[in-house]
């Protein structure tokens, strides 16, 4: 089944006529929103400049009633006969980042993932730290390192301290990992829609640097998002009750509505040797967004609780989503238990962490009563590290 029926209509940005335009995925095509606005198809709904922009930010700055009205007009238009010039073949489109991300926050909202990492790093202690069940823990990431599906990911350089070394060394990460996440994009005051997020992680760099201030170089080299923003309107049929929370959260974090989503998630991996042999990717993990302990509404409420401003285009990611079954763990550090149980690939290769040439694809979809909505792919191929900026001429 197609991921983009008329019930979905996710927004993206693509290159056309030497510029970047907004579009809506419908089946195998993209409806060109700029062309539609210039044809006056949205007159009376919003200013033409909103849909003629190269990113979603002007639309995100509008009130939610405008978002709903644009979607209703799209559904009406796309059920009719429109000129072929308003469409682009999705398979040939060069996608761009759908939003200009001003701020990026990555949370740590899956209890199973947090417990797994606690057991790996603190095997003789309580896996969850004392604050975990009282608030959505997160860190402020680097918005400038967010890239769109298909962008190559350079293996990051950084300091790491091997267990048998007295001093740290500098060089390419040897423990490059994935993180299977869902992210949400905000307007001025509300959540607009969701994307897939792979917050690539250099575990060896992160382990050495994160105390006491948290992630830095181990995270800031690349975060890949899917090119299509699936709106909350489209996801409404897949809302479910939130995760049971014990102890009850503080009043500002309490929710009473169905604020979680039934979204299936998968991670596919293909090595360079598999690609050369013509072998398809293998699915190494499957889970569901229902595994999140802290909901998106709670994440957003916590992020704003100190008075922080929300801006159109801000991106908030869930953190790695893992389920109770080992095959549902959303990162390699969990799937291989920090490399002690490597994965076997069809070529006979093994993977503890990512090697150069590996392709990783995240997928997500919702399915119920014959209706299927997809998110598109969130892909990245690992390529060798670049020379570190700032190195002396002798080091070069």
C-alpha cells in the first residue's frame, strides 16, 4: 500500500526550477504548493507568500485554524482533476529540509531504553537515575547539524579514552551508533507534525565527554530527519492512551487526553558488501512509538516550563525508542549490548557498531482498519571521517 494516500498529505520541500518549493506528497507524486498558490487555489485561506516560501516556517507561524483550512482545501483539490503542471514525480524529486530549524532538543523518553543504558553503564546500580520518572530528561542539540534523508554521514572525530589507555586519544569514532526516534515540529504555540529522526551517536566520544555537562561532539556531527512532516490532523485516527506513569507526574505534566500515537517503527541495515552482492537491507529492529513513557505534550510542556520561548520550526526529538523485546531495541548499543553480542548479516559479516559504507534506513507507518499512513524514509550512509577543523598544518 502507498504511504501517502489523501488521508495523509505530509508537507515537504523539494528543488524545482533552480529553487526550493513546498510540496505535499500524494501517492507517487508531489503537489507543488507554490504553483497552487500562484494559480490562486488557496485564495481566502492564507496569504500566497505563506505557500510560496522555501520552507514550512511561514505556515508554522500561522494559527492552527489556518493549518486545518489549508489541509481541507488540499483534500478538496486533490480529489478533483488538476493540471499536470501542478505535480512533480516524487521518485525524481530532490528533497530538502522541510523547516529552518531554529532550536533542537533531544529527549530521553523511552523507559526501556533508559533502563537498558543504565544496566550497560551502571550494572551494579539502579538503572534509572532519580530524576527520570519525574521529568522528561533532555539536552539542547545543535540545529545546524540537522540534515535531510539521504545526506551522507561522515564518521565523526573526537576524543575518546580506551579502557586500557592512561590518556585519551583523538581520532575517528569506533563506536558509531544509530538512534531510532520520532520528532515533532512546532508552530508558535502548538505541535504541527511529526518526522522520523536518527540522532546518530558516537558512543565512545560521548562516554568520555558527557560528564558533567552532557552530550557534545558525540552528538553534534549529524542528526538526520525524514523529508516529510506528517501532520497531527492526519495522525488523529491513531491517537491512543498515554503510557501509564508511576509515580503520577507533577501537575504541570499531567495529561488526561489520548496524547500518544500508535506508530510502527523499523530500522533497516545494509552493508557495502550486501550492496555489492545485490542483497536487500535487513531489518534489525522493530518497535512502536507507544513505548514512549513521556508523551510529546509532556516533553513540550517541560521544555516551556521555565519560560523558554517556542518558535515556528523548532524540532523536538523523543530520544531512542525501545520496547521490551531485544529485537525492539532502537540502538546498536542495546541490540549488541555494547558490542558483546554482535549482529550477523547475510554476508557473514558481523556488526557491533556501524562500519564505513553501511546504509541505515528508518521507517515508520500507522495502519488501522485498512488505512495506512507512512512517513517516508530517513536514510544515511556512513562515509569516512573528514580532517578535523582547526588541526595544525603539521597534523594535516
